[in-house]
């Protein structure tokens, strides 16, 4: 691979601040900057001027088309390319792009999921430029990050509610900061998403219909070697993967994505990439792009990048860690313990706001990461359980305990720490220990939400997190603004919140069976194991009230989203079920039959030669395999019936329950028999590459 000058290529395909400053007039630049930084409405003439420069810059960099790039509820990004050309009178063409085209697009919305919104509103939707996320060039196309709404303004995408949730948090956090005597321009949430993925060779991939249709293996006996030696985690990266990573980094850097860390993960063929954190909406756009580019670059290297949460049963699945914090425009991280007692009091208030928000809205956080794929991972001893809890570490926990008990805090060195405002103690900054089993861990100056599946858009969980924290901060601001003695009220409030919400705090082993028992039976935390269990809670009154109150969703949007997510769950499993049926009937059963035939022929031939041969191996294998084919047939018929039965429900919640209670168990049973048959059948007869071949293919 040719050597790259990283600073030179970084952002070379992005219409970023450097380009804007260089190309726009001072007046236009300042006015655009105001829109980006302070959310001030963009004037038409500014848009016009920006469009002209954007077009020229894009054409200079090889673009011929433009597109509004958006994130419909399918979970992937959407784009419809238009070329810049318009006919000129002399028979040639001009390259045109107007301010109107920059600001607003009107794609036909009718083929995107809208969950009933379309029935009540017009089929056409519109896309609106999000100037806070820079435009970029991909495949000769100028991509303009946009929000996607119905004609009446109902959000049909993930970006719109995300931006609304960021606004809510900005609004309420500023009110709270004011109480501490701080006036800031804005408070923004930042996210650094760590992304896991698998790489397998394209040739073996192409031989597996389950991977092609569903992104995961629906069958496959365990290989003799999996991840038990832990020899892959942080291990030396193989040359082919190194080349892929170099290429990937270059592509991401060109798009201004801060790809930073890369390493092997726990499972064979599993890897991780982490960027440096950025503002949440930008991080979301960048993560969507990262997933897309990963898949593209892998193809170029003769491999396939699997983003499914659980491509292989019995082997660790892939997740995504959402590192989240709140910071002011002046660069103060509100989740960073301060140097003075007063700053610490402020920190503790924001911290308790997160604690309360996570406890009150556990179900929203859980359902924000709920998909058919992620259900296989959560609680499977490799990822946090479906129960949401917070890890704070020993020191912070001891501080909260001291506040709760009105006792002075004694620090790690057993010296009494200097107490600040009314017993709110100070403590050192670097006091986080590591707990990998917690779904929501405080890691020094940020929270790490670890329940996301690798294919999830990070928009969903951040919408819920921002909205819930905003709503909690609002309550605090309402209360403290009225307080006569701010410091006393602050202390009382923090103490009260700790007492009320300490059940959500858990520093122990989140993977253990005891925790499930304690969490559910003693603490009353919710344990929503599947998407079918979790998603309907979106419609709970407390959740609707909060989300509507914070203006993050309208009632119709919430209804439609619940429906779309459940539909997605049902469709995904439905496709998996049908894929299994096809593989079993067309390939597995005939293959086993072929092997049985060969065994039977061998046995009778051998016996005809000599009546002394026993043919124990042939006969016992035949007996068990023949038994298994009966079970397989029985199970596949049962699965077919369950799949057929899904059509009889007209309610999506009922359908999803049938998926959970009938289809998925049928699939598991069928798989068990086929996997056992795989171990008894000669590889020459087996129709698909084994787990070993897939996992060690690169
Ligand atoms: P790990 O969890 O693997 O130890 P790191 O601590 O290196 O990872 O960071 C993980 C991610 O957290 C990175 O994407 C990093 O940029 C991001 N991160 C670091 N600080 C913050 C912050 N204040 N807010 C949000 N994300 C952050
Ligand atoms: Mg991490």
C-alpha cells in the first residue's frame, strides 16, 4: 500500500470548516457558523452562496452528483443521486446546484417505513439539511446530511428526534448551569462509539445462504477451537486484515472520521474500531458511514464484513459501546469531577441526573437497543444482561454513600477528604476501576453504554439518553430555581435522589445468575429479555409523557416507531425461519440422505464380501442419522406451521409474541438436530462450509 500523508488526506472529501473559511466570504462564513453553533435559522441568500461554493468544491473533487443523505427507520442510510447537469441552450450542459436544493429535498417517502404515519399524511416526504454535520463526497456524489420528515413535519428518520433530544438537553443543562453562576452558549452531548465486526473470506461467505440472506449463521456445529484460548484478543493482526484496516482508515480519514484505535477482539475473526468522540449527531452520521465503508473496503479485499450482533452461535457476538458525555461550548465536561468543591457539587448534580434518568427510563434504554439480532447477545454471558444498571466504581459509590448517610467521606488512603459545600466531598479524578460486565459504566468522565448491538444505529439510544437526562435536569432546575438557600436545597436534592434511585447502582458481576435474581426480585429492576418484551414499553404513559414533554417525539411518531421496530423484529425472524426451511429441505436433508445411502451401500457390500464384518460404525451412524432426519423433518414442519401462523395475526404486538414464543424456539430446536447431524456426516457430503472454515477463513 502506498504511504499516505495523513494530515493531508484527513477530511479531504469533506466540506468542513477549513473549506468553508477558505471559500466563503467572511460574511457568509460567519452567518453559516452562527447557524452551526447556535442553531440560528439560515437565510436564503446565505444558503444560495453556500450551495454555489459547495458545488464548485464538489466538482473540483470529482463529484458529478449530489444527494440528500438521510437515515430512515430501516436502520441504514438512504440516498437518491441527482446529477448537477441542466441543459444549456447550446445543446450542452451546465452544472447547477441551488440553495433550495441544498436546504430541502423532496424524495418519495412511500417506500420507507412510516408505521402508519403515511396513512394519515401525504406520501411525499422532505429532507432538510443539517448544517451541523458537514457535507462530504462519496462515490462521486456530494452527500448532504439531512433530516427526513413527512410533509406535515412528522419525523420519519433517526436524525430528527436525535437533534430534538440534543436541543432538550442543551436547554435544560443551561438552566442548571445558570444556577451555578455559569452562562454558556451551548451544552452538547458527545459520543465515541466503539464498533465491533467480523471479517470472513468472501468465498466461504458466498457458500452460506444464511449469511447471505440474514447476516448470521442459522446452523453450524461448534469448531474444535473457538475463543477459549483467548489468543485472538489484542493479538497480532494478520497481514490481510492489516491491509484492510489501513485501507479502511484512509477512507475514513478522507471523510473526516477520526478513526483512532483498532485491534483484534475476543472471537476468532473479530475486530474493533474506535474513533475519537465527537458531537452526537456527527458521531451518529460518522458511525453509519463507518459501517458502510467497512463493508465496502472488505469487499475490495476479498472479504465480507459481518456487522450482525451474533453471526456465530457459541462465539462472542459483536456490540457497540456508546461512550457518552455532556460538555459546554467552553470545553467543560460536565461529567468530569472538578478541582474545587463547588465544581464537584455541580458534577454530582449532573451525575445524579444521569442516575435518576437511567433508573426512571431503564425500559427506554433497553428498548433503544432492542433488535432481533441483539436479543441473541444480551445476557448471553458475553454482553451485559438485558437488565439495565449503573456501575460507578468504589470511590464514587463511597462518596454517594457518605452523602446519603450524612457522614464525612473517607478517601482511598483512609484520610478524611476535605469537605466542600455542606459535606459534598472532593475526590480524585482518576478513580474509575473497570467493570466490563456493566451495561452502563462510569469511566472517569463519561458513561459507557455497552448494550448496543454492532448493527444498531447509535441514534436510538442517544435519543433516549438525552431526553431522559434533559427531563430530569428540567425537574432539578424547576426545583432549585425556587430554592431559598441554593446550597442546602442542592444537597437535599442530591441526597434524596441517591436514596430513591440507588437500586440502579451495581458494581458487581453483571453476568452472574445471582444478579438477575437480585435485580428482579430484590431491587425490582426490569428484565426485558427480548424485543417483543421491551418494545411495547415505548407506549407506557410515563415514557410517552416524557418524550412528548421534551418535544423529542409526537404521540403519532412514538406509535409509529413502536410499530416499525416490532415489524422489523418479526420480518427479520420470518426471513431467518424461511431461510432455515429452504436450507433444510433443499440441502441438509438431501445431503444427509446421500451420506446414509453411501453408508447403507457400504454396509451391504461389506457384508456380502464377508459375514464376519460387523459394520458397527456404519450401522450406528446410520441409525442415529436416520433418527435425526425424522426429527429434522418433524421440526421443519413445525417451523413451517409457526411461520404460516404468523399471517393470522393482525396485531403487531401479538405477532411479535408469536415470533418470540413459537418461531424462535422452533428454529432453535431444528438447529440442534441439524448441528448434531453435521458432526456425524462426512464433510464430503456436508453442503455448507463449517464454523471452522468460516471463522478461520482469513
Ligand atoms: P476503552 O473503553 O476501550 O478503554 P477508551 O477509553 O479509549 O476505550 O475510549 C473509548 C471511546 O470513548 C473512544 O471513542 C473515545 O474517544 C471516547 N471518549 C473519550 N472521552 C470521551 C468523552 N468525554 N465523551 C465521549 N466519549 C469519549
Ligand atoms: Mg469500551
